[in-house]
C-alpha cells in the first residue's frame, strides 16, 4: 500500500486532488493499493466518490505537523510501502517524521521548498530549470520536467481538430476561482463575440461563485455552467478556444492541442504562465490580482484574434501538442513501485 497525503478545498482548489488521483489510478493498475489521507471531510467525500479509499484526519490542513500522531497510528495499521505528499504546507520536520515510518516522495512547484526526502517531483515545464541537483541532498530521487506530468490517457487519445469557425470557448479557472475571473471574463466576452459563440464555464465543487455564474447563465443562456465535470477531455474536445489559469489544466489542454490563453492569480502559477508564453508562444495575460481590468482586456483581445484566425489557432495547437507525451503518471507510478 502507498499512502497519498493531499488536500483540496475552497482555498487550495482541486489541483492537488486531481493529479494525485491520476497517479493513484496508475498505481492501482499495477496492483498497488492506495490510501488517501486528507484533513477535512469535503475532500474525503470527493475522493471516495471517485472510488478511492480515504481516511479523513479532521485536522487543520495548514498545520500538518500536528497530525503526525494520527499518521503513526495509520502507518502501524496498514504498513505503507511509501508516502506521496502533495501539499504546500509540508515542512522538513514533517517529512523527517514520515520517513521514520516509510520512504517519502513529495511534490514541489516552486523550487523554494527543498527538504530532505527520498524523492521530489516537479513535473512542470520549468522543473528542470530550478537546479534541484545542486540543492537537494545526495541520493534523493528527482523526477523533473514534463516527462512526469500526470495527464490522464483520455486527454491523449481524444481526437481534437481545429474547426473552420469558432463556436465554443471553454473557460476554466481552477477548482475555486475565488476572484471570479471566469464570471468577469464572461461579461467581457458576451459583448465582444457574436451570438453564434457560446461560453462554457467549468467550476469545481469548492467554487463559491457558482450561484453568481448561474445568474449570469440565466441572463445570457449562451453562457453554460458545468460543475464537477467527470469527463473534462470531452469538454475540451468540444472547445475551439480555451481560457485557463496557469495550473495543471494547461498540460491537459496541451496534450489535446486546444488553442489556449492563460493568466495567473497565485504565486505558484506565475512560472507556469511565463514558461508557456516563452516556449509555446501562447498569450500570458498576466497577474489578475494586480491588474484585473488589464488582464481581462488582454484575454478578450487575444480571444477575438484567435476567433478571427484559423491559421493562428492551428499553429498554436501544433506547438502545444509537442509539450507532453502522456506517460507521466506511469513514470511516477513506476518510480514509487521501485522503492
């Protein structure tokens, strides 16, 4: 058994949960059992709905060290082969105590949280640029770069094509979208685009703005609002253009080749947005927290350009498809099995 310690809520969004579940599926295909450990009940309910075993710790996700006594009891009961930890609240002391029970891998996005562990995973497009080799303890296994991006195989096998006319724009701003970027962008686009173009907004169950989005839908029926979408690849397949926060969803959109405009609203998303802009030449509209009106204008202007140019959409789609090969979850699962 492998223990997977992660969290998801209205503050953290859904990204940690989603990528860990992709890894768990690959592990269970190798006949390795996985047990998720989360701080709070809503995340536990979500994981169980997806078919995974889960223990809810009923702790504060921001203070992970206090949960160690609970983890020791669970480790004694289940005897895990190793830990996979995916949380921004992880500390060096926390990992040190986990490693007394079993080897521990942890996921890291920024290059700033360097702790002693058995392995570190940064699957981002900039992961190999952060000089982990120079700063991590000797003997630590480093899984770096997009070869380890945990993209579900469905995003690779779904057939996507650039259509002559734009009829549907997909907007996904993460599992919580506390700043209501999706709603504000819809208000911009509904004025700029022809009535033949629909807007599909994807929200997670931790999105506190769903009621506002539904009011917008009732006012403008061509704005569709979907929550907890189980088959995101189908929604992407239907989209002619996507607008996304610069998180893990960018790798799914790249795998399919959906022409995308991105922005960011969290520090851990900045590098991703900048790397996508420099390496894929897609538009990074910038930091929404600092200049919401400016970011909305850039996104709206770029979307209008993509709507009016099939050639531009085709070129961007080709560049995006070259990013990931879709075998990241299998590579991570194999590394964990090799412990």
